[in-house]
C-alpha cells in the first residue's frame, strides 16, 4: 500500500501519506494511544487489526509505514505481529536508534518505515532477513511508494510526477501538497496517486505538518469524505 511524500521547509516539514487498502479496513477518525500514559500519541487506527500506518507523538516523533521493502514479496501468513501494531510499539522505545537496534523483526512481513523529526529523516526497510537503515538529508524532498502495489517501472513514473510537480510548485504549502496527493496522475486509474483497483483503492490521506512548537495531523477518509484533525504541542524531551 501507499504513497508518501516528505517536503521540508524553513521551520519544519510536511509528511503526507496516501493509504491504499481494502475499503473494509478504512478508518474514519484520529485516535489516541491508550497504553502509554506518559506521552500522547495520535494516529488513525486500522479498523481491522487495530494498529496504524501513521502516528505522531508530543515528543515530536513521527513515523509512517508502507507495505513491502525493496521488491514485491510472497505473502505467507501467519506473521508474528501486525506491522501496524509495530508502528505503535515504536513509541515504547526512548529513541529511534534503540528501536532500530533492539526490536525483534524476525517473523514479520516486509515493510518500509519512515521516521521524521526536525533535522532527521530515516528509512528502515525490513526484507524478512535483515533491517536496512538509511539516513537521508532532512533538507531535501523525498518520495516513496509501496513495492507491493507498484513495480519498479511504475514507481519511477509516479516519482516523475512528484519531481515535475516540484519544478512547477516552489511554495509547496500543505494545501498544495494535498492537491498533489489527490490529483497526481500517470493517466492510469489503477496507478494514479488516488488509485482504484478491484480489491484495493486509496481510502485515506493523512498529513502531518511539523513546526518548531507543534505538529498538526490532518486526516481525510475518502470513501465517505470524513475529516478529522488533531494538534499536538511539542514537549522537549
């Protein structure tokens, strides 16, 4: 599933995520954590497995998930733990490095996890054998899409839409980015940014705008046009 863009600005960044999933698993609102009383975590909750694909906390940590690592893999359940629950497990660790180094990924289905905070942009890919951690320059835009839904040649076409958009849009406000996630097109409904196939379609867009003192999550459920929003003031930790 999924298309993700990261756009930095002078005071923070915008991270935006299109969720491609079976419609029955669509969430309609933003939830709050119920297991960690020491830190507020907000996220849209998967209506089936109970996990999430995008979460942010009041310590300024933001993570989002894409299914698959480098190439399309063979789906072979049962798996040890839901990837969406793993996203919430991330916040049990004091810092991202400890999560990357100490979490037991064995027995989990391949995924790509993106971690962002001001000045830091990290990607973790689990390919069923090894975790691959890459640090990217936090002052440069980036684009991802899921290897389970989009073969390499389609990933390149979709990224070209993103690169062309950058050339034409110098302001890149959150609203501009949302329009890209709604309207980005390769002239193929099965592969556009808002895509639709027989069993899978883009069910929602989640966006976090992270500034120095706050982070705002906006959530658009596309099937019935539900919207939700949550503001968190960042606590220094």
